[in-house]
C-alpha cells in the first residue's frame, strides 16, 4: 500500500478517536459520493458534522488545516448537501470541521478546528 494512504488512514483513525473523546459520534467514514469523498460524518448532539482530516509530517511550513483550500471547502459543502439529500435529511443543522494531524510515525498531535468554515459563499 502507498505510504501516503497508510499515513492518511492512520490520521483518520487518530482524528476519529479524538472526535469521539470530545463527545462526537462517528456516523460514517470515507463516504464516497459523486464528486468526491467525505472523510468523516459525525453527530454532535443534533448537529451533523462533516469533517475533513488533514495529515502532515512535522516541519512542513504550513499547518495541515491550511491545505483545505477554497476549492476543497466548496467541494465538501456540495458533498455534504448531497449526503443530506441522499439520507433524506432536511432542515438540519450542520457544520464543517477540520482535524489536523501532525504525525512523525511515532507520535502525533491532533488539533480539532470546530466550525473551520461555513457553507456560505466565498
């Protein structure tokens, strides 16, 4: 398996563990939809949470969360809308979180960015 996929899968497991420890419930992982994938779909009480996991090795100039570009945010919003429609969910509250995982293969730090962006334009 490609080392990047191994690192990504490990980061998603660490992110999911951190979210559960913070009180969120994991609903789905790696949701494949037309146009892309949602890393994690969670519930935080009555709020549906769509999570993008970003992993980096230590020493990169920018944080993993900085890698969530405008284009990636728009794609995740569209995927979330598609997911909600597919599940028959209407008029629900949702938010978009990013979980940054910095991992050197031995130790990792996990940072949960709640409401990292919203579904509005721009």
